[in-house]
C-alpha cells in the first residue's frame, strides 16, 4: 500500500462559497480507497481561495515539503490544473515530485506513461492556462463595460464612509459614522469646498 497525500484547490470566491472543494476531496478520498493508497487525515490538503497561477499556497508547500522529506510516495489530485493553472509551473511541480520519487496521480487525466498520454497531459496544462487567461480577459472587459455605463466604481466599491445607493453614480453618507465623519462625507458627496 502506497502512502499518499491528497491535494485539492479552488481559487474563486464562488467556488469557495459553494463548497466545491469538499466534492473534490471526497472524490480523491474515494479514489485513494479504491486504489489502495494510504492517506493519513493530516495529509489531505485543501487550498481555498488561492490562485492556481501562484506556487505559494500553504497546502501545496506542505506537499512539496513531504515529498522532499521522502514521507510520501504519491500525490493525488483531481486534474493537472489543480496543481497549477500555468503549464510551466505544472511541469516544474511534476518534475520536482519525480525527482523525489513521488508519483503524481490525476483522476481526470491519463494514468500511463506512454508518449501519447504525456502529450495529452501537456495539452491539458496549456488549455488550463489559456482558459485562465480567457476568464481574466472576460472579467476585465465586463468590469470596464460596467464602469463605462456608470454602474461600477473604478475603485470596486465606495470609499470609506460612503455607501452606494441603488442608483448608479450616486454616493450617500452612511449613518453609522460619527457626526464629524458624516459631515465630511456630506461635504464630499455634494461637492462643498473645504476652507482652511
């Protein structure tokens, strides 16, 4: 029986709120059980809210440490893009794990080491990176369009002490602030010039 660690990642707040990481982890635990991997409870790592384009993530760092220390024989993940959304980082991590004699097992990827399967794995990595770039571009374009329409502040929210009303471009002072702060906010929102 091989000793393994499990790694799951969700990067967006929506995925975090919808608890999709729990479904990843459950699938990986079931896979480990079926394939006779021994996974200690403390070696189930979940990185919630971290970008897959960044290598500095607590769970991933711990897995890399376990591999370097020779404590694990395999890393189980749902797919290659859970390790990283950047193809170059995927290759770096896979090679690092291989140097330490650690197998990487992806549930949603080929399991054999044939050249065709390696090519497919590389394509998946490149497509994941492209997909991430597309999502970022669509988000940027949508935010820019909404800002041009006056629906969204370029600051992504109201400045401190101001609340946004239902109508676009309209700022109103909040009532939860001290009287001097409310007066300051009122002057700002109606355009009164400071004297002094």
